[in-house]
C-alpha cells in the first residue's frame, strides 16, 4: 500500500474525520486516525457510543479504510495458445478421447464452450519477457472473450445435425441429450386424442433405459445416470405410475386435485406445461415429439491439436495503480475476521503448530478449509491481517490451502477450486 486514508460513508453525521491521504511507506502496521465531532458537547456522547455499542456506532457512521497500490510496473507477457497447450486441459482431453468423432469433430453448447475457454486459459504457457505476476482482470476478461471468438468460429443449429453427428455432441448427462430425450418420448408416451391425454408405458420405459444404458455404458459413471436423464418430468417414474417428489408448483396442484386421474396418464395441458421446463429438450408437434432447436458450436479438435498458434496476445503493463476501499467493522465475537472481498467469507488465524494435513483437518472440523488466495488484493489483505494476528508469535511460517499432493507437480487448492492466482507473497511476521 502506498497511500492510505479513513473516510465516513454515513449521512447527516455529527462525527467527522481527517480524510487526507497519507503515505504508508515504511510505516508501522498499526496507524492512528482521529475522529472528532462538529460540536464539543457531542464528544462525550460519541465516546460512549463507540465504547458501549461499537457495532451500532460503526453501522451509523459507516467508516471505511481506503488505500492505493501499484500492482504492475514495466511488465510484459506473451500469451501463445498452441495445440500443445490445449492438450494440458483435462476438459479438452475428455472431448477428444470420449466425444469427438473419427475426424475429431465435437459439438458444444455455449456454456460448455465457456467452460473449455476458462479451463484452457488457466493452462496457458506464459513466456515472460520481464518477471510479471499480475494481469489486470479487465485484460483477463478480454483474453477470455477473444478466445471464445476463436472457439465459436463455426456455429450450427441442432436441427441440422444428422443422427451420427448427434453422437459427437457433448452433454454432461448423456441420457438427457436432446436426441435421446426425444427418442425416449416417442417410444414411451402415446397421445390419446379421444381422452386428450398422454399415456405412459412403463415397460417401454424400462426397455428404452436399458438399451441406452448398454449403448453408452462407457460414458455412464453409474446405472443411476440413466434414471436421472429420463426423470426430467418429475411425474413418471421408472417403476410405472406418477411420482410426486420432483413435481413443480405448476403441476403439483393439478395432480393433487385430479384424484381420479389414471396413474399412467397426464392431460394434454399438464403434459405441455411439463415439457416447457428448461431441462426438457423436445416439443410436441401434434403428431410426434421433435427436438427443440438449439445453437451449438462445432469444434475441430484434430486441427486444434496440431496447430502451432491458435491464439497470440502480448500484454504490456507500464504501471497499474488501483484504489481499494474496505468497510471498517467491529471485531467478531467468534474470533473470525470478516472478508472485505466476499461477504460470505470469514478468516481465522490459528497459532497451533500442525502439519499441513492436520491443519486442513483442523479447518475442516470447523466447516472450512485452509485459505485460498485468489487475487493480489486478497493476498495483501491477508498479509496485513496475519502480521497483526501473529505479532506476538514465535512462528515464522503459516499454512495456506495450496498443495501439490493431490496431483504430483501440479498445484491446486485443497477444496479443488480453480488455481487462478499464483503469486502468494511469503512473509515473515
């Protein structure tokens, strides 16, 4: 931190503060800032409130700590994405080995293409011309968007796919893939025009599930995945009849009121309400079920694999200064420190001397993990808090959640979250 100051965010205050910027260079970790009142007679009242009801006092005046820092200086990076880089992506390897056809073609939804792009970004080979660890988030976003454009080069509508091409479409749950859902519906449900109901055949349901399970056994992690893929209605179960455990609010009422309804049938209107749900990928045309048209993206994994330059970008940061603001709060009675980055996060600094494994077990018992550090700002915040927390400690090193024990020579966080920041500053306190 280069410059620091204190400010107040409350309205109509009788309390004020000297909010001039002051240098933080070579200063102690504890700094004194003064609050004062606009009227002398209010001073005792302010002191009383601050001492006796600290939380309400801080909530009313809304004090914040503001600081500036330079996070990049005369730095340059070359980002060069090649086929060799792609091969390091676990998701890309899965697409190549399990889903691409004999020509290396695979089809993805937009959400899966985003997943691939972020996975690949984290595997970038970086040729650092000058030692650099920080890339502004705006430029990271720019790189990811440009990568997406490269991968989204070939767009196709699912209605134009052949039966064989559908087998090269990546889907998290193979049994919920649109073409398979549609075949299932045409096989298992029959429309009775006279009764205006869709009738369900439990035996055909069982046979179809078994057939798909046998065909795609290698892509199925367990036999339950077939059931998950076809229970998208929340109405018809694999054992025949209507289930109510997954019925949504729209259909629950009609089912409860229609006590005389055949357990293996559903009215035309209720059935159409169900198939309008997001996870149902087919529609009724009046004669048969057809897959809903979806936008997919065609990826030639074979060409990408052998490419020497899929994407290149050079980033130069001459100097990047940022200002951060942290709300000042009262100390938690539980001993936890609130995070200014994420309101759902709390930190606890422990001085027990434990091994890495025992330290993680200790945190896990308290419903947490050893800390993940996901940005330079969080890193700086933790350094300040650790220095203060361990001011009287004789220990010199402390555990965080980075480990290479899950996979040799590959760093990851103990809770398996993405390893997006790798410049954790080592400090002795």
